[in-house]
C-alpha cells in the first residue's frame, strides 16, 4: 500500500455540492448532477426558461468572475510570528495579518461551521475609501506586491473614486467572494453583522439576500453615530449608520432561523416603571390595558369595579380575556382598579415574571452604545492621547452585538476587516464581565499608512516611535497588547476575577505556501525534462522552516490555529515529533519534519500503543525507507510530504 500524499487542496465548490447532495441526493449520479432530476425536484420553484432573462436579482459587471474568485484555490499559508503577540503559549485568541480573501480560504478546513458571530466594518465606498483591487488570476501575487513582500514595486491599495468607472461594481466585486466564504464559516446557529452607510446599504442588502438567503434576514439596525447636528451639511445632517444582521439557516429547522437572539440585560430605566402600591407579596408590578382591537361577542361584557363603577370595553374594542378568566384574575389579585377601586380594570404584570432581559430595538442610540467621537476618545486614551485611527467603531457598539449573538459564554467571534480591532477589545471586555471564554479571530491587511493623508500623521508618528512598520495592522496589534496589559494590571490582587481568563493572542501572517506550485513547461530536450523533474523531487520550496510548515499542515488537516502542540522529546529522543490536539477535532496529529526518521523512532511508532486508529502520522516522504513506509502504513494512518 502506498502512503497518502499530503498536498494543498481547496474544496469550496465540492463542499457546496455535498451540501446540495444531502438535500437532493436523487439528483446526483456518479458524483455528477442530473439536471433533469434536479429540475423535477425543484418543481414549481424553478424559473421558467422564457423568463430567465428577466428574473429578479442584483447584477453587475464582474459578478461571474467574483463568484469564481471565491472558488480559486489559495496559494498562500499562515505562518506564526512569535513575539508579536502576548502570552502566546496559553492563548486561544488569534490575530492574522494578511489579505482577507486569501485568509478566509485558508480558514475553511479548520473553521467551517464553527464561527458563532461575524462582525465586519468594510470600506463604505465613499469614493475615498481604500478597497481591495483583487487580481482574478493571481490574488496572492497581487497581495505580495501591494505589501512589498515580492519586489520593490510594491503597489498600494487604491481608492475607488466615482470618476474611475464601475463605482458600485468594484465594491461589489470585492465584497461578494468574501461573503460567500464567510457564510461557510458560520455555525448553523451563527449570525453576521455588517456595518455600512447610505452609499452601499441598498446593494449590500440585496447581496446578502443572495448569499445568506432573504429568509435569513433578521434586521436593519440604525446606529446613531453622531450626537451633534452638522449645520454645514449640503442637505440633511447625517446622524446614523446601518448594521445589517443576517442569520444562517439551520439544517434541522430548515424553515426557521437557527440563530436564537440573546436578550440584553434589564436596565434600571426598564425596571423604573414597576412599583408596588398595594403591597402585593409578589413584588413590584406594572399594569397594562385589558382591552384589544379584535375579538368575539363573548369578550364584550360588563365589569363592576369594587367602587361600584360599571365598565365596558371601549367602543370598537373587546376585553382581552373571557368573563371566567377575568374572575380568576380578580381572585388572584391580578387586576388593578386604581387606588379608589373605581378605575378602568388593568392587568398587573409582575417584574418577577417578565423576561429576564430586554429584546433589542432596531435603533441603537449613542447614549446606549456610544458614538464616533466617543470611540475616537477611547482609542486616544489607549494610545497616549494620539489619534492613531480614523473613525473607529465604539467598543460598546460591538460588545452589544457580542451580547445578543449568544447566550453562551464561549464561541468564536470573527472580524476580517478588523481595522483598529474593536471586536477583539469587545470580546476581551465581555469575557472579563461574565467570566466567559469567547475566542476572537481578527484579520487585517497591512494597509500602508500614507504620509500624504492628514488622518494618518499620528499613526505614522506612533509606528516610527515604536519601531514598527507603517501600516494599519500594527495599530490593531498594539491596541490589543495595551488592552491586555491594562486588564492584567487590573486583575492583580483581585481574587474575584476569573483566574483562567485568556489575556493573550497569537499572531499569524500570510505568506506563500511551503508547497511548490506545479507549473508544467513543455521540455524541449531530454536535459530540460530531467531538470523539470529534479526541481520537483521535493514538493517543498527551498528554505522552508519546520514551525511554519507545521502551521500549514495544521490548516491542511483541519486543525484550528489554537491547537495544542507538544514536542514529544522524551518519547522520541532521536527525532523531533510534535503531538497536535484540539478538543473540536476527533483525532490527533503526530508530525515529524526531520530529514530522516531513525530506526528507533520507527520502532516506537510500530509498537502501536501511542497512536489510536483514528490518529495520523505525517512526515517527509524522503525521511522513510521503502521498508519503513510499508511497515508504518500497515500499522497506522500515514501521510507523507
């Protein structure tokens, strides 16, 4: 038996086909779709051929290419950047520096269906925002050029001006593949929030209807981002932004939303309307009207109050309970007739019996979740009074999304337009408040800071002062470091704070894959043919680093970036063997990247007591003799590079 070869793979399209096959298995034969059977299964839901040219939807130049871009295999990988994080050996929080389209692809195997909440604050497409000019052929190459990692020609991100043509199309082409990939990462009870303004809210709503399904639309939230009127506005003083909220449908409840909204904590203002004027032993209460707009004739009857007043429902309305039920409520002291006993009857609602929380409104006022100016001031306090980021989102705003996303205190929270990293800050703060162990993953491209832009001046000065590269990703990382440092200082000597609190994060950066890309060339001579094959004798690029390759192996095998990695020095003294474990993966990895596996190591693996049947051992193909391959492949699940 030949050991399985470990190679990069991307199964985005195949995974979606498998999902379709689970729903309509009869439409598949030999792995192919039988269109006639699928058409029959869709029945009346299938668009008429004659009407296909006019069906409803959002269309723009480049849409087909943008969809294909989501399915292109990634050519990069993520490598650890030790020393750039905090408490890196003990944390589950992740910061990824890289172009988010490529990163989203790299996360598919390890995080598909595992993310509880996504929040993104993408470019608003105002004509001045930077956008990601994707290269449909070589997205990684374009990223490396923009960030100066390929050559000295480094290209900056570009603004999408209205004068450049295809203004909305450029923005949609950027957003479409990213949202397609993001949906695959969400849990079936997951939710996504997207901040946006008037420039693209109409297009974004239709785009998300297509990607997530119109039936999964939850709400359009209006956030009051300003508290002062702008009198120099051309027409209206814009005081708000939008936040679109979509859920992911549950396969089990296919006709209803899988996500369950978590209620917000009750406030003092919400409880202020409750009192206890009659000293009811059940505690504070408030009263509500006892009539309704609709009903039947048996809900129209006379009520005589304790003070002797005769009451009927208001004209055109009905009592909301039957006479029998009303008498029961009176006997249970749940009807209030006023202090003098002559008031129109009202139903008592006790504070102890209402919902434990508040259902959020679709308008979020700045008094509840802060505003732009408050967010800027908060960030300046973190950065020693320097305004290092333009228009950050308030932590209180993002924390409210985290609050309503889940009633649990765990789960993965993702932001792949991280900017100044308010999501990371919000997750750390929320964990501090309730002792939770939520995990953040934030992704930010190292967008260069432009000396010509006034709003970048303070950030450039700060980066120069810290000896850091001049880019937005450095601002995000430093914010997280400073927030963690403050929290660590606060918890010194405070026993009531969770001792297992995760105050750390790891940093990973997008780079080229360690695996050579096969580029077939027509050999013109036997010597050229020999050279071609000799170049690919090893599938790995020259100069690869074991720790970096180990991370790529984790992603290829579906292990999350916060997996526990232990070096088995005592068990394998003659080779470096890592044991990889994650509670969400049903098996473990054992990885050795040494050039040769010594006989002692092979004998220890042959013993069969270390690896379970489902565990996998991975090593270099050249590290094993043919005899060792046969023996190990017979004893365990062996993969070679």
